[in-house]
C-alpha cells in the first residue's frame, strides 16, 4: 500500500506539459540534425567522403588551409545552432517536468556543445574541437544517465547507444589508427559516435511525448 501511494505521488509530481514540450523539442532537434547533415552532404562539391571527412568539415575544414564550401557550410552551421538551442530548451523542460537534475544538466551541456559547434566552425581550430568533444562526451553520458527518466525497454536501448558512442570515442582517442573501427576512416568513426547520440535524442523525444499523455 505504501509503495502504491509513493508511486501515485510520483506520477502526480510529473508535469505533463513540460514533458510534452521537451519531447517535441528533442524530436525536432534530432530530425533537424539528421536532415541538415544529409542535405549539407548532398550539396557539398565532389570530393567529400563520409569516410575521409569529419562531419564538421561540412561547416569548415580545420586550419591552416581551411576550406568553406557553400551552401553546405551555412546549412550545417545553422542546423547545429538550431539543434543545440532546441536541446538546451528541452533540458530546461525536462528539469521542470521531472524535478530532477542529473539528466537535464547533461542534456543541456550536450545542447551547448552542439550550439558551439555551429557558432565556431572547424576553421576556428581549438575552440571548435573543444565544443565537439563536449558534444560527444556529454551526449553519450546523457544517453546513459537518461535511464533515470525512461522506462524499459527503451531505457536499455538508450544506455546501449550511449555506451557505443563513448566506447567508440575512447578507442579512437587511445588507439588512433589501431582502433578496431579505424578502417572506416575518421568520418566513419565520428559517425559511430555522433549518430547513436542523435538516434537517442530522437527516441527520447518520442518517449517523452508518449509519457506526457
């Protein structure tokens, strides 16, 4: 009986409108990011490779001989800024909706990283690299910690996606060209970090929309 009462109080403590807002924002962020990257890739001049090029090369390649190709650069950088802003707003709504801090803080930092990637393209060098690393690390960690606001079986998938992203990143940083995934090229390895996180963002958005009902 006591457990049932606590469960009922927990349900009442949730704020569905904020969960719905967070879900919609995250779902849109995932869709915008995926479609924006695909669009920027398709409009990039011949020579761009999903194996040999990093995702951020769409915005600008690294210095000293940075290359900026339009309209891909504008599309990619805008998409990153919009997605980052949507994720930050979603983090605020998650905190209000659940009254918890761990997952929202990591989601917010992930959004800040994505926003920074768009504001500071690859030609900014170290600044861009720091925001990219913030995006990957906090995105993977947020996918794992979001288990605290998700129910099985989707929570298990969320944890798996986060682990895939972080392990891939860690292996690349430690082993470099000796990494088991190095054969896919730097672009392929980076996509094994970024895409699981984007899949998690979209999935969490759909989950929160459903839970808000």
